C-alpha cells in the first residue's frame, strides 16, 4: 500500500477508528517511535506546523493512491514513483544525483500493480534511453525533465 521513509508517519489509517487495516513490514533495519492518539491530538493542538504537516501527508497519500488508480501507463507510474521516492529521500531531483531504493523490484511491482518482469523491462528501457542509471538498489536520475514528462503519460483511450 505504500513505502515509508525515515521521518515519515505511518499507520495514519488508525485515526479513523483506532484500528489499523494494514501491517507494517520493515524492509531493512529500522527505528520506530510510537505515538498515542491522545499525544497526536495534543501535539496537533499545541503545534500548528505539526497539524499542517499531518494534513499534507494525509492529502499526499490520497493523491498518490488516486494517481495509481488512474489510466497512466506502466512507464508513467514507474517514472512518477522514482521521482516521488527521490524527492522524499531529500534528493533535489537534479540530474546525476543518486539515491537508494530500499524496496525490491517485486515490492515496487506490487505497489504499482504491475508484474515484476514489467518493472525489470522498464528499468532496462529507461537505462538504455539514458534517463537513469540503476545498480541493484542505487538509482541515479540522469534526465529528470524527460523522466518527469514520462510520468505524466496517460494510456491511449
């Protein structure tokens, strides 16, 4: 359903009724800080920036889910995913800046509702086109502008 990076809030679905519909699985060694519902509400009341950040994340999560459900091509979904992860990793998305993908190709495929073979083919195509360099879990965006254009490609009607 999603990938959470250091510093991001996970389990926000519990805000609805105090129960979570999902399990969190760490893909690598991780640290976790739990916050009670009461402390979350108190923090939101005391620190306006906290509530603003919480709302931004909730809205961002909804928009990402909506983007996956739309008619974007497989290549567009993968390009958008790479741009999103790069931005969330703190990469300025400048050409040539690299970052780490902690998730497997299988995890990416599942998240994007694609076959793992499709993910492998798309990584290879984007690499062959000179848009990215990928070595295991290290990814470098070589042509951010072109990747961004691909990320907005919709399926033909």
